[in-house]
């Protein structure tokens, strides 16, 4: 039985509903020197428009800020902003502010040699906290000189990344992390107490770090301006070359993880502390094909719709496949995190974000499969989704498609109805790439074909309201997301006489 | 009953089949100073790619080449190439050569005051043939100086426009036209006998002018390098403000008109004279909505497919709606000749030309509803069409849709099948504009919506051949044109083990 | 003897000093459809940045707003905004607001046939004031619908152009003009009383019109929001073909004309009425070579420097040579009003405006030959000029060059001194064009040479202040304008040891 | 005494004189993914236009072509062309072909761990020559598939880089190099014997390698298609942090080194073997400020003028400062090899190349300080230069400036003379940067100032020939290069009467 969802004329939900736009993740910062990266980011900003961007590697040696040298038997330090200026200039040009992650350790300042990723980020504490503080001072001071204090005061500073994992922080040593935090926040606040600094940027699995961290700050009187964590919903990864499969928990598990930040804050001395989910996605693996699918889009729709209820921001990891944590991608589609592949092919999840970018204005209704708004120009827009696991389908559990009827308050004028759809067949670049024979290094012609053939399907119609309402029956196929926009029409058909479209194409001798 | 059309492996047709690309028409030349015009032409050239462009007004006073002035009681002449340089530079930049139409008469050189069009082109003979020859000499000499002799030798010069109509040539005076022709060709050939000069550029209704013209040339030993005429298939126009309806004869009538050139030449002293159809369209009226329809596209498909059999070129009148013969257009869609409206909205006939631009290579098959080629990269492409008059439909005569089965020789590899479709519902900017309430002066947002919603519908699939062939069943709705491209696939699925798309989106806790 | 001008540390002058930027003139509005025009305007806006633009022809038939047609024996009216939308969209895209001139008369609404200019602007009163009011209502209402009320409230509406000349207003009939004004202002204010409406837009020679106009408004209770007039400093024109020479009164005569507006207002019932000089230049003739010269730049420098003291705006007539009042220009340099020639060659007066665009911030000093500011970044900038008439020079009256010494308060740090110069030899496209043989229709290579060879000459130096001051000795050649910018240096020479530029290029085996 | 150099009317020199344009060097290939790099290369190609580009790192792991992985206990290999496709696509888009350097060793294929440069290129032989041959086969085959055989046949393949240095090839082991060469050339020629393969790409200091290499090829019947070497003219480097000074031998020493290739070839079994100088510059150090100076430009002028006499190509090392051999540059000007700094600031040597790009056509004269041509359009162009060592100047040895008089055969028409100059004061970005206080990380405003203030100085004049000749007296300041172009003028001054520039700016009341 199809139930009709009746959308109210005015929203009752007071929360902002575009926290999904607040921040997006990126591969390590030095990649932002690349043209492909910047073209991808420009496209994302033009069509979606995030506010902040966060990635690793600010202090890594390929950005090269910290540089020591010997002269007459002594070690001196030179700070080098040649590359970071290019990178942050580029972000700001594209309307993005840095969500600054402080890390990893410059080799010359590292206390040990442990690294993470193919690109070898050093994950050890500084060997000299004095030099570390000097470095932090120099970096933030340079930002202030180049971009102005008022601007930099709007950039959050997050200390390190996932220190609760020994991959990312030597021995996952909590006490050492707290020391690093204290020294770093001290160096930053000495420049201006108005800077926003936070942590502990943990991944899941040891959520108690949040409690420990806030207790530490409180007891040691160390400033903290926000709490941050990550959230992924995938299980352990399988083990084939160049790809990984994982089980994916339902979207609610992501929302639950998002919510833990405010829960821990609420039980701490900082009950109103802002919470940022500084990374999230389904899988935490950069070679899991799930990122390329319509499933991923349909699966995350509820998270984008509701995540803002429980966190100030949640940052999709990452905006494009220019990314090298597990070495250089070996084929166009390779399960990368990106909304875009290399060369700007849009994945289904890109369209999810682009669809959400149309859901501005007043929130009228929200449920597990629907998000409806009235926009400032009077039009109504809705997003519907229908995610389904492969195993459910293969086991006969999930329906191939689902139909929903929605009654929409559109006013008395006829409405122009525009529907855009992405699912496993249409609007799906991964499918087209598979149909083309999975070309590893596509020619330019193939890239053009993939792009042309994977634009969301569009259909249009005119509907006449009854009692100020239009009833839409929407059928969504498996893993479909669909955006419907209903815009009141002002009929400008000519006032001069005689127009009759039936006469246009008449036969004659 | 659906008959299967079996396409041969190799073409037997020796004729070139892209004469449709040879030339395109334009509003008067001074419009080529405008940005909207040039942006439209750039789009046309990028996606279609014509070779020549022809329009009125080279010698009209808004291009301003001929300028006389009085000094000390005498009249002197100054030639002014300020604007024509801008115009021809722009054409050549876009890969187009001028198909030069010599006309209309500069007011200061005119023998009388009769004009044609809102923009008042003077249609009278020169009052002084000496000054006329000087003008022609100056113009062609300037072209040679600016662009080089070798280049200008490739530009045809057509003398005047439709002199068999009194609207376009005072009293439709044939003897005076022949005089004009003789004087003009003389002035041009004096510069270099290699220039190509022709006429009489007549419209239909007095085809005997072609015989008269060739006889005149022969008898008077006046050089002639090509014969030219126009062809439209519409009847008399109705009479409502700002729009006109007309009956349209079947496409074969256009092909018949095209063919008359070679017939007349064949019976003349110049049996192998090249023939150019320097204007054609369904309706000759710039405010007939037929130009905006899918009907127009489906109707002209056969003409584009077969016109090259009977003429060297046939020039669609015109590439865009920047056009002012009946005053300034009063609404976005207004029945203009253009492939594009103002602001580069693509009409269905634009897509017809863009589809034909994909039909390169060897012609395998052609019939009343089908055009099939094998391209240099081994792919096969076909265009199918299904035109239907409104009255047939309204009278129950024509089927709403038609199905054709085609057996295509594609080789042994699987093929990627890409289909693009334009009909009365999809790929149809006129329909979307009607749905939007026929906005006369659309906002930018409306223009964007029209463009987004009127791209041809795309679908993709993979087909496995049997015996080197794929059988396609194509259903075409009313006034549909559809392009199908079948490209052999090279499967690059990974050689490393374990890939299994069924595992990508599995549920977990 | 060279006198040293000592510039004070802080400015005492409270007046804004960028009224020169408030508005610029343009050829008739329909020219704004052209690419050359728009490329020129984009350049002007990027490097200079005006706020408003004013030109003739809003209601002229080549913009085509007013359109009547007959149907069943009656005349109906259709308003057509196809072109004006393109034009105003383009202005607003470039950061310019329209300074709306209401005129000339659509032919179908004209009471008579008198026209002005090559392009035949009808200068007669409406034959039906009811239809006129309807037209005004339709136009302003359309602007409000397309651009929003708040935006359009910032656009001044000036009624007609130079009605005190019979060329521009039939019989220069003052009573009829007042009627037109009353009807028009009434139609506009009926939409919103906040619109700004003014007149009488007179040219010189009958300044009493200003008094008459204000008295009329007062006595008849007709609203008036600003007073407007024009100012040119040239005498009667000579008479050779395609060029005109005129005597040019000193710059003070322009400033005196500017000042008359406030004088008349001060003696009226509207003592604080804003005054706009809606056109000004040296010569009022669009074929006087003076517009192409360094003289024109040096001559107008004082006017730009001081004009803001006596008027809210003064609008240079015009920003580029895309202009057809005396027919189509017959050669690249032809004495047009433009800051730019066709194809964006910068004339000396362009550089004057571009130099003034650097004179932002606090005004420190101003005299007959100097304008000095301190900018927000702490740098000091000065413009100096040295205009000289040809006849003075030929008669031995004016010195070939002039030297001025200026003591500038720059602070204690060393300053980087950058000087840019335009005079009769350098930075002078007219001179280069003459050297090239005055090519009438330059090739692209010649245009490139002219542009490359006519950039202002640049020189740089470092100066060490004494007592916070640097003393500059500036020599200005005949008709030179020179911009000097002095920026405090922060020395970042490396702290690491050993740098020695003397060692860089040493010889070896 | 000033001697007049009399330039002959026709050239007698038969050699091509644009070998300087044949090839240019680049930082390692992976840098070609970067935007700054590509913008720099686009500028270089637009204004200079090289034909080939050569750099290190094709097989380095940051391009990532060779990739092995373990599966079920065995090692498998995957070739990954994701990045190299981007890189070579970009080169070809810019009109550049790769001059392919085969090297360095992928870590997974290396026999040992020795590396060179900050970016750690592995310089050891392959641990398995079978896998090496497979790799070479895969790489060249991929190029052929992507770009076509005919294209790739035009790309030279040079085996390794400077194997005569132990920094670049483990132990500088000649026998091992010859083995590498044999295996590599074998793998390439097996695909098509038409490929061009060569070596030994040595640097100076052990020129006998050329003899050894050719003898090896001859005796072992190993194919060789060209001989290659490098040439730098600097002595040992000093030792201060972040900069190095060196003595520079005269330009003739570079030409002598260039000439050794043909000398060795001439004495070998391959007397006509093409010779490529695949790297050259004054200093071989990427932190020597000499690269930033006018000295470098003036010093290399003779080399560019005459190098083509003794080698097929000589490749300037490198086109821009995006380069990391000694880590990331620490300041805008840092002595990098580039013609351009980061952010596209042009160094004096850039202008040298850009000036040479104007010296097309017939070579009329060449000496130690002069290069004169007649171009296809009839114009004459000359480059003059005046290099001087710092120590000569400081010791009073070299004159501050030098004057030369040149008699040029220009024909009978007046000529337009355009002179562009770069020296230690003008056209010199390094000087402006020093004047600005050597900003290490310039703001965008500073970058703009540097660019604006360092364009070559331009002056123009008209000269009337005597006897078909113009005599130019040119004074060149220290380390000046100056380009003079003399173009015959066609005088188009108006034929209509009355033009008199003396009347333009006359005073009036």
C-alpha cells in the first residue's frame, strides 16, 4: 500500500539543515598544487559550495614549512611558506577557508621514524617542544600576516589526526597527545586568545578519549574551543590486490557516532562545546568500490539530511580522487573516496551533494526517505532516496523499487515540475565505465562519453494544483536518489490573437 | 509488421555525404559584430562545424564600406573596411570562410530608394556602374591584401540575392540583373581570373531564370563558376501578429528543388557547373514556429541525408535567431530561422545537425528514415527519424510512433551502445519553454533550466554480437530523431584476482 | 627656479575626491550588444572601475522597446525587452549601474520626423502622452521585475538629452520639454516615489534653462531629485572631411561650467539639489583628433582632480570609440571620444583615468599640477601633469618641460618608488600609430605592436627618507602625466649568512 | 672608436639557426601535474615555443608506472599509467613532444638503495633485467597505443642520466651502463626498429665515455641513433646556506663542450650521428643566483646564436623554477634554473629566449655580439648583447657600456624601428625584487608590481633609409640584451585634404 506523505505548508523544524555544507575533506595538502585537484575543487565549489576544507599534511615535508640547516656547527631553522601560500591562496580563491589540521611531524623535528601512508607522514612527537612551539608560532603568525587576523580567527585549528590509533600517533600515547595539545594550543592562543582550537580528532573505537580529553582540558586549564571526531560505518576490509570489500552498517550508525560528541561534551565541563565530525564516509578505505556507487549516494542521503541535528559539521572524506594514501590510483574508478574521479567525472555521491545544494530555504518535512523544503523564490523542492544493500537484493529482501506519494503545498498557480534522477542505470558514471569495459586509462574520448552519459536523467512536466496542492507519485528504483523541484509558473502566453500550436506543422503540396 | 533492415558490411555508395556541412546561413553581416551572435556561432562551430557562411548586407550602409563625401564641390569616395574586417576576422577565427554575397546597394550609390526588410536594404541598381566596379575592385582587393590571394580564391562570390523577386531587385528586372552580373564578375576577374563567381541566387517560382542566366553567360561570354538558387517548402503565410503559419510540402519537394540546378546546367553550355543551394529551410518566414519544433528536425533529416546527391552545398537558413528581417524578436521562441535561439538555446534542428556531425566515415546504408555509417575508428553510427505532420496526427493518419529493426555489422567484440534522442517530449527546448509558461524575456535561471532540461536524452547499454552483427529494435515516437553509436569494447577488467561487484555494498552491523 | 612643494603629513581636505569615477558615457545603448564594445567595457571596469554608465537611445527603435501593430483595424502596443535585458544584464555583470536617460522617441510614437545623428534618433515629442506614460510605466516596471525594486531605486532617471538644442528636441521648445518632464516623472513616481528623477540635461549656451526648470518644478509641484547639465570646452568646428579641429578653452572653463549647477540650485527652491554633469570632454565632436592625444590627458587632469568639489559626478563622454553619431569610423584613430579605440587600444586619457584609480585614500595635497594621497596601506601616491597647447609651443610660449620638486611624508622606512609616465613620446598609442604610417585598418600584428609599444613607461628605484620625508624631483615633458607611488619596504634579506651579490657573476676558466 | 658593422643584403650562412628552440629542460616529470608548472609552460610555449621537453623521473615512484604486489605468495607486476598520461597529454597539448629520458629505477625493481636529490631518485641498476625489459616494453607499447606509432617514432629515447657520475649511477659503473643500454635499446627496437635511441647523457669531466660508448655500440652491434651529453660552465660551488656562488667560464667554453659530441662521433664508426646537448646552462647548481641575472642572459646570447653550428639541439636546464632537486625553494628568487620563477615572473634569460623567437627567417650576419636576420615579411631584426663579469667591472676591466653602429639593408621605404631592452636596470625582475626588499613570499600585489615593472623597456621611432640602408647606433649598458626590429612602413595618411596635426590642440577662450 502506498501511503501519501502530506507535507505541511510551513516548517516547524527550527534547526539549520545545511551543516552538510560546512566542511569537506581533501587528500594531503601538497596535492592542492596540482591542476587536476584544483579543477576538481573549482567544479565542486561552483556546483556544491562547501565552506571549509580539511586535510592532512600541513607540516609534512612535501609542504616543507620547517627546514633546518647547519652553519658553523650549529643548527638553525628557516620557515618556508612557498607552498602553503599557493595552497591556501587557492582555497580562498575558491571560497573555501582552511579547517587547519596541525600535523604531521617534519622529519627534522621528529623524535622517531614511524610514518603512515604511502607518502610517509611522520607520526611521532616532536623531539623538542620548544622548537615545536616556535614552529606553530611562525606558521600562525605567517597566516595572520598574509591573510589578516580577522580572517584567520575564523579558521579552526584541530590538533593532530586520530591520535587514538598507533598508525597515526606513536603508540597511541594519550598523555603525549595531551602534552602536544597543551603546547600547541598555548602557542596559538599566545598570538590571539580568539583563535579556535580543538581536538582530539579521534576515529571510532575508543570514544572515551573524548571524555579523557575534556577532563584533561578542564583539570589542566587548557583552552578548548571544539570537540572533533571521525565516523565511518564499514567493517574490517577484505584482502584482494587494489581493492577492498567491507560490510557497511546502516546509516543510523553514522548518525549515532556523530551524536557521541555532544553526549560526551554534555557530560563534561563544556556542555555547549561545538562538535565537528572532521571526517566521515561509509568505508574508511580508499580502494573500496562502494564509494563509486549509487548505493553510497542513496545510503548517505539520510546522513546529510539529519547530521546537522547532532553536529556543527560533518566533513565528507574526500572531495576528489586525487589522493595517495595507498599509493597512486591504478585505474579511473578504483574505490577512491572522491566525489569526483580524476579528470572530474562525477560519481553518484557527487550528485547527492549537488542535489542537496538545491535544498535551501525553509525545511518543511524530513523523514527516513524524504527531505522537503520551500525555497526563497516560493518553489518547493524535495529529495527522495531508496537505498538497498546488495545482499538484501540478492537474498530477495529488498524491493527493486519503491513508490511514495507526496502531497506538496505549492500554491494556486500551475507548477513546472523538474525531476532529476540518479540510480544504478542512469546518472551513473561507474555503470558507464563498466559498460565501456572498465578502461584503466581512458582516452579523452572515453572520458567525454562517460561524462555525457552519466548526467542525471531529467524530465519535466506541468501540474495544476488542487486546493493549493500537487500530489506526486514517485517511483524510485534500487539505490535511486531523485530531486524534484516544483516552481510556480507565470503564464506569459501572448495576449495578441491567433496563437494555435496545432497549426504549426501542417502538410501542404 | 516490423521489417528488419540489414545493413551491408561495406558501403556501395560512392558519393560524399556531408554536403550538409558545406555552408550555413546568417542574418545580415553587421550582426556579426554582436557578442550573442558570436557566442552562438562559436558553439555551432565547436559542435557541428560548417565550412562556409553566407548572409546579406555586405554592402549595406551598416557595414559601411562605401562612403562618399563632398569637398570643394566634388563628390569623392572613401572605402571603409573598419567593420567588415572585424566580421571576416571573426568568421575565419571560427574556421568559417565567407560565401560572399555581393549586395545590397549603398544608399549613396543607389539609383532609387526601394528597400527590403526592417533594416532597409536598398534593392536598386547602382546609379553609376563605373563607381560600382570601383567599389567591387576595392572590396576584393582589400580582402586579398588582408587575407592573401590563395585564401580569397577559395571564397565564392555570388551576385545579389533573389533578383527574380521585386522585393529584392527593383522590378525583378532580369536584363538589369544580367548587366549587374556582367559588370561585377568583370571587376572581380580583372583582379584574378581564378576567383569563383556565380548566380543568379534566385528563389523558387521562376526557375527559368537559371536557363536564362546560363544562356546569357554563354552568349555574352561572361564567366560563370557556379549556379545558385534557394529552396523553401512552405506555402503562403497566414496573418496573425508576430507569428505566421504555413503549409509545408514534404521533404522530397526540397530535394526536387535542389536538383533543378544540375538539370538546368545539364541542358546548358555548362553541363558540369557546380550548384549551390545558398538558402533552404522548411518555411521562408522568420516568425513561423515550425522552426522551433521537433517536426522541423525530423522533417529535414532526409534532406540532410540525401541533398548532397544533387547539389554541392545547401545552406540552412540560418544558424541562429540573431536576425532582424522582420524587426527585433519579441520573445525567446518566436519562430526564427535559427538552429539556436538568442542566448544559445539549442532547438531540435540544432541537434539534427549535431547528430549528423557524428555520421562521418563510410556510408553503409541510406533510406527514407535511416542513415548508417562506419566511422574510421571502427564504430558504427546510425541516425533514424520519424517525421509526422500535425494534421496527420490530429486526423488519425500518422502513427504516434514507429518501430524499426536494424541489423548492424559491428564485428565480433561486444559493443557499447549509446543512444541520444530528441522528440516532442525530450531534448526539446521549445517544449520546456512552453511548460515554463512561454516566458518572453526569460531570467537567467530560466535560460539555465531550459538548457539543462532540453539536452537529448541519453541511454547506454552493452550488446554482444552474433555472427558479427547486432540487431537493434528502435522505437521512434512522433517527430523523433535518434542517433545510435555502437563502439567495440576492449575489456580491461583487472587481471588481478578477486573482483566481484556483488560484494561492494553488503550490509553489516 | 624650482620651488619645492611640501606635502603635509595629513590631509585637511574633507571632500571625497573620486567623483570622476561616478559615471562614464557610452555610445547609444544598442551598441552594447557588440562584442568589441563589451570587451572594451570589461577592460575599463577591470582597470578603472566606474560606478554608472549613461548613453542615448534607450527608447530608440534599434533597442526596440515600443512596438505597435494593427489587428482588426485597431492599433495595439507590445513592449519588447529582448535587447534592453541583454544590455542592462551586461552592464550589471561588469559592476555598472545604468544612469538612465529617457529618450529618444520611438518612431511609432513620434509626433514628427526630425532626427539626430547618423543613426536617426527621433527628437520629437510623443504624439500621444497617454501612450508615452504607458510606455514609461512598462519600462520601469519591467526593470523592477527583472532587477528588483531596491536595485532600480539606485538608478537615476534623466529626462531627455540637451532639449535646449533644436537638434535634440524639436524647436528646443522649453514648454514642451517641461510637459514631457512632468508626464514622465509622474509615470515613474507612480510606481515608487523613491525613484530619483531629474533634468534638464542641457548643453552649454543657455544655462538659464536650469533656473527655468527648477522654477517650473517648484511652481508646478513637479518632483525633481537632481539637476543635470553637460560641459565641453571646444569652440566651433572647422570643416575638413572626416576630421574637425577646434579651439579648446582652458580646463578651468570646464570646472566653471560644472559649478553652474550648484549655483543655479542655490538660487532656487532646491538649494541642496544634487548636480550631475552627465557629459563632459574637451571637444564635443566625435571626429576631433584631440581626443587621441596626450594633450587631452594632461589637460583634463585638473578637472578630474577638482571636479568633485562642484558636482556629484561628471561623466566622461565616452569610454570607447564604438560610437556612430557621425557614421562608422573610417580609421583606427579618428578623433573619437573613447578612452579606448576599437580593439581596445588605450589612448593617453585612458591612462589618466587608470592613474586616478590608484589615487585612493586620504587626499594630502592638491594644486594646479599635482594631486597627492596617502593610501590605506600606508603608501603615498602622486599624480603630476603638465599640459601645453600646441600653439603656445609653436609660438615659443610654453616650456617644453617643467620640473617640480615635492617633499613627501613617507615615514622612516625606505620606499620603493615606481613611476609611470605618459607623454607625447611614450605611453602614447597615437604616436605609435602615426609612426606605423597611420594604418587605417591595422592588421592584428599592428594592433599588437601598438599595444605593446604604448604601455606607460615604468621606472623603479629605492629611496631612503630623511626625517620621514623623501624629496622627489620630477621633470615632466610637454603634455606629460606621471604617476608616482612610494611604498615602504620591509627588508626580508636573508638572515642566514654569506649573501653577497658581488659574487654572483665571477669569471673563471 | 666605433666601427660600423655592415650587414649584407642576403645571408651566406646556410645553417639553420634555431636549434636553441629544439628542446628545453624541466624539473622531474611528476611536477608536470602541478598548476603553477603548467601555467608556466603554457606561457613559455605561447611566447617562445620549444619543440621537445626533457626531464628526469619517468620511472620514479612518484610517477608510479611500475607497481608490484604479492598474491598467494607470488610477486606480480601491474603497470600504472595514470599519471604519465596526464603529463604527456599536457605536453602534447602545449605543442611539446617528450624527449624521453629512461630512468631512474623504481624502488621495487632496484638492486640497491642509493638515491639522488631531495626527491630520492634511485640510481641503481635493475635487480632483474627481465623485469626491466618487460617494463620498457610495457611503457613504450602504452605510448604507442595512446598516441599512435607515427607520433612516438618522433620521440627520442635517451638511456639514463649522467651515468659517469656516481651520484646518478651506482659507482659510475660503465660496464653496467652499457648493459643497461643494450637491454633497453633491445626492448624498444623490438617494438619498432624505427625508434630513436641514444646515450650516454654524460656530464662533463669524463668525455671519453662518448668514445667508449660508440665503440661499445659498434663492437657489440647495439643500435644507437644519437649521441648525448650535458654542458655547464661553472666551477666548484661555494658553501653558504640556500645559495651557492661559482666562477663561470666564458661562453666559448660551452660551445666547445657542445662541439665534442660531433668530434667523438667523427672519430667513431658513426661519423654522422646526431648530437643532442640534453642539458646546458651557466651553473649546474639550482641555488646559484646567476640564473636570475641579466648577466646570464647576455652571457648565453652567443651560445644560442651559434650552438646550432655544432649540435642538433641544446636544451636549457630548465624552463621554470618549479623544481625540487635541492628541496623546496625558500624564496621567490633563489637561483633556480628556471626561465620563470614560481608564479610566472620572467627572468632576463626568459627575455633572451623570447627575443630569439623573433629572429626567424634568413640569417644575414652573426658575430660575437650580434645576430641579424631578414624575416619573411621583409622586416629586419637584430639582437645585440654585451655581457660583462662582475669582477671585470669591479676591477675596472670591462666598460660600463658599449656602442655599436650597424648598417642595415632595409629597402627604400621608411622603417618603423622598435627596440626592446633588458639590462641590469630595466626589464629585470630580479632587480625589482631586490628593490622591494627581497620579499621571500611576495603578496599578489608584489608579484603584480614585479611583473609590471620588469617588462623590457620599449622605444619606437621612424627612420628614413639612405640608399636602402639605415644606420643604427646602439649603446648597450652592462649585461644588456637588446632586440631591434625594423619594419617597412606603408603610409596610409589620408588622401582627403586638410589633415594637420599642428591644429589639434589649439587654445581658445
